[in-house]
């Protein structure tokens, strides 16, 4: 008897539950949002100070910490 060639092989990487995948997607989305807010759209904006409400920024950092 020969062994079947298509035997299930161990996967490479990590397997996550759906709820953890959703958490990672939320973190990704928050990082993309922070990147969009931070980048200047025009050359004039490059030299303007960025104004962010402390509560909003604090909540974002707290989410990453959790």
C-alpha cells in the first residue's frame, strides 16, 4: 500500500479565530486612518500644525494597548 500524496500538511503561519481576525482588521483600519490624517495633502499643509483632540488620540492609543 502506498501513502496518498495529498495528505493534509501542517499549515505555515498562525490560525486565528474569527473574533481575533476582526480585532486585527480594526487595528489595521485605525492605523490606516492615522496615516491618512497624518500625511499632508498639499505642500501648504506640510508646514501647518496638526490638530487632534486629546480624547480621540487617547482612545486610539488605549485601543492599541488593549
